[in-house]
């Protein structure tokens, strides 16, 4: 039975698709059967997956991909749950009733937060919706700049939200975007050791949280 992770954030550009894709590759590299479900009409996750598909000359069995409308998420998850270990859902950058089906089927909601006050404000809407579904999300500081006052302040503020703040912090590294553009995860890209280590640490933390 698959564990469902939903990546949600009201503000665009927070890194939902980036975390979703790189974590999927990391989990697949550990031998898990991973399905990606894109409910964002923008389709960035799908473009990454097709770049990967064409790069490999076809599917190699590590990842599968499907799309669904916001209200079709529950049905799509139910079809795949028995065949996979993990299903990762990428959602649109908005908070309305359309997000509720993805939150409802989630075992864990991952909320990326960049180091800005605007992102913190935007996060409140996601957390309120998650709370109504009885879920406590994991807030992940993303695109952080090491040692800056703003990064320190935002990381401290995360602990005051209705969410758990991840210990793992994802830095603002070019490697994440470069890997996505090539249809890869940072775990597969040479010269991206620091980024790969960050993603591995986040995966470790998520797995511990799911299986305490």
C-alpha cells in the first residue's frame, strides 16, 4: 500500500515541483516503487518526466507518472496505491477547495518555504486547510542562503507555525535547476554532491517521520 506525499504551497516559485521530483528520484534510488501524480495545470513535473523518458529512451521502471484534475486526485491515487510504495503529488500554487482532495488522501503534506516573509504568510493558508483535514504538515526551508539573517529568522519562525519544521534545509543551489532541466535528480548528477546530500537528509527525515 503506497504512502502518499503531497507537496503544497499557496505561493508560486516556492519549489514544490523541485522537491517533488528530486525526492522521487532519491526514493527510487533506494529501491522504492514511486509514482508521480501531477495535478498542477502548469505541467512542470510532466515536462521534467518526459525529458527523463526521452533521455533514457523509455521507462526504466524506477518512476511512473500520471496526471489528474484536482478533484480526480483521490480516484487516481486509489488506482495506483496497491502497485506502488510511494505516490508523490504536485499541486497548483493556490489554496482553495480544489486542494482538499490531495490533502485528504495524504499521509504527509510537505510545504516548501523559501526564506521570505511573503512565503511565511502564504504558508498560513495551507496549514489552515491541512488542519481542517486533521493533518500536521512538514515545513521545509527551501532555497536558503547559508548564514543570512533572513534565513535564520525564517527558520526560527517555522517553529511557531501549525506544522513541524524539518531539520533538513535545502540550500539555494544551481544544481537543483540544472538537474531538473536534464530530466535528472541531483542524486544522479555528477558534481552535485552537496545537493544530493541535502536531498538524502530530507528523505531520511521524511521516512523517519512516517515510520517512527
